[in-house]
C-alpha cells in the first residue's frame, strides 16, 4: 500500500513539472503555447515577428529584439520600412503620389521610411493637364487645352484659330476674326454705316445729302464708301452743284493676345 502511494506521488510530480522526459528540460509556456526546452522558436505578437527566440532548459525564454520584424512598419520581402503619409501606406524604395487640393505631389519613399516630394515635381492639376503636361489657357473664364487651337467669342467678335500655348499663354489673330456686328458673315464684307443706315459691302446705294441725291454710291467690302460728285442731282428745286462724299474703310478687327491689356493672360511662372 505504501509503495503504491509513493508511485502515485512520483507520477504527479512528473506531470506537474512540465519536464520533458528523456531530455530532462522544462517546457516554456509562451502565451499558452508550449515550447520544447532547449530549442529555438518563432513568436508573433501583433505586428511583430520575433525570430530566434530561445527556450532555455529551465523553462525561461527570451526573444532578441535585433531579430524582430515589425510587419506593420516593414515590407519584409524587400527589407524596407513603409512610409506612412496621411493615413496611406507606401512601400519603401518606391515612388508614390498623392493629391492635396490643386497639387499633385510626386514623392519617393526611402527604405528607412522617410519620404520627400520635391517641389519641382509638384504639379498644379487645376491649371495643368497631367496627361500632356501643358497648362490650360484661361480666356475670360473659359479653359482651353494647352498646345491646341480654339475659337473665342467676345461680344460681337468671333476669333478663330486662336492658339493656346503649352505654357498657358494664348493669342487670337485678328485676320481670322469676324465682327458679327459690323460684318456680313456670308460675304465677309463690312457694312457701310451712313446716317444710321447699314449698307451691305460690295453694293451700290443712293444717298441724299443737302438737297443732292447721289445714285450709284458704292459701299466697298472693306466698309469704305464713295459717291462720285458727277452723279449728284439737286432735288430741292432748280439749283445745281457738284459735291463729293466719301468715307475711308472701317478699321478691321485687331488681333488680341494674352499679353494685351486686361484682356490677357500671360504665361505663368
Ligand atoms: C535559466 O537558464 C538561463 C540560461 O541558461 C539563465 O540565463 C537563467 O538565469 C536561468 N534562470 C533561472 C531562474 O535559473
Ligand atoms: C512589398 O514589396 C513587394 C515588392 O516590391 C510588393 O510587391 C508588395 O506589394 C509589398 N507589400 C506590401 C504590403 O506593400
């Protein structure tokens, strides 16, 4: 009976001491996981992976910090830290971009987790087309693509073949402009304006002035007009005379460019 009790006690001691039979070492208990004594193991705690942890024979254990990898802060496959920029994570040793308002920042994430966005690579996406790299031309509130032609209407005048340059400057040649208030769009001729009469360019007309009637007056295409004196006929009685009336051409449409007065937009810095 006494022998049996002793045997039980012995068995109990073995079970409670976490001793591994045969090796004579205790197990290490790491977060409810049992590790064999006198061995190395890997241990994960949240983001951190500890390698080369040592379970000692007496049941104590330790994980050296120098072999630990923080997966939340490092990309293990390339051995570089992430860059955390405004809640976004970017891989080390790589380019990345982000936007803030009108600015697109083109940045580099270094291997150590530091990053920088050089100002010369920052693009204003509000005034630049990032696909072409050209600035938009702002012509009286209208936006035109850089490096392209456009048509612009300002009051009576329609400018064709305006050029928007890549740097945001622009110009509209006067030769291609049509003044809808002063020109007949179909013929391209200017009207002759005489005593509030609007006469088609390239046509003949009658004019009565100071009792003389002039027939066969000519309105030229350029808006100038003339009534030869020989055609004047006195219409107020019997008196006769010779008078000549004429006008020079109207001034044609001036060219407008981005560098003229308030109607302009010079290239930006
Ligand atoms: C357990 O063993 C380790 C390694 O041999 C030793 O450094 C440590 O002091 C020991 N701890 C105890 C409580 O004996
Ligand atoms: C780690 O880097 C590799 C290689 O550049 C990449 O393919 C992978 O997406 C990166 N991992 C994370 C989580 O960013």
